[in-house]
C-alpha cells in the first residue's frame, strides 16, 4: 500500500542525503577520481528521467529514475569498491524512513545496485535508464586535476570530451550517445580502451527498453 509519494525535491532537501553526497565526493577527490558530486548527480537524474519520459513510460516511473539517478553514488561515502551495493542499502533506509512504499523503494534499490559496469544488469526500466544516464556523463568538467601533465588515461579521456549528449528517438526506438572529442588531447581509441565495458552495458540497457544503442563521435557513426 502506498505510504507517501516521495519526490525528487524531497530527496534533495534531506540532510542525510546531502551529507552523503558531499562526503562521498570528497572521498573520491582524495583518491584521485573524477567529480561525483552535485553536477554529476543532477545531470544523471535529469537524463534518466528524460529517457523514460521520451519513450512514453509513466511519469511516476520517470521520477523514480530521477531519484535513483540522484542517489546512485551515495555509497562512495563508504568505499568506492562496492559503492553500488552499499549505496543501495543506504538508499533503502533513507527512503523507508521518508515513507516511500516498498515496491518503489526496491525498484530504486535494484537500479542503484545494478549501475556498476562490472556486475550490473538492467533488471527494470529504472535501472536501464540509470545505466544509460550514468555512462553518458563523460565530459571535461568532471576532471578535477587541472595539470594536464599529470593526467592519467581517465582524466585525459574525460578532458578530451567537449560535448556529450544522449539522444533518444522514440519513433525509431533508438538511443545514440553523441560525443565530441578533441583528438589532440586524447585519441578516440583511448575512449574505447577504458569505456568499452560501459558501452556494452548501455547496449544491454537500451535493449531492455526495446531500443537500439549507437554512438556518434565527432559526427561519425561508429556503432
């Protein structure tokens, strides 16, 4: 039975959620990871929601995708390794205390627990949208290290991406990740070297939503 309709705005006002985001992002900064704070979470939240909206899924399901997108990295406060699993557990306790109904809680928990490319699977529509949104966020604004001479391959590839956009065509049932990459900073092949597993995961996620998945880099269709 529905306990209370929990919205994204209520989630954003929750002080525990806010602390988890800030501290988790700081922890990753210390470890040398790219940005995983408000910018990333708000963008993933928005993209995940829009994917389901544009494909005609119910508005409430799209909002659950937005909530999952905003919460998906809170497990970083504990450890980067297994952050998808610890994040799912944290999300359960937060959403339960806020009064969300169990069916919605576990839809979100399953999405968070399955967004990691090493082990995750698109087990529901919200999970599929979260996977696509999270993996689409490759951009130079995520790079915190400003000294290019000290870039590792992840910094270099992210910094080389000047534009990323996930284009959803409901009529053609297609989802295309459009990237503009500066080859003077990083060759395109470096992108596939570190992100091939992510792109394969995106293809599975798009397929779950009955869509094809493709990529377009610097105006050239690759897959």
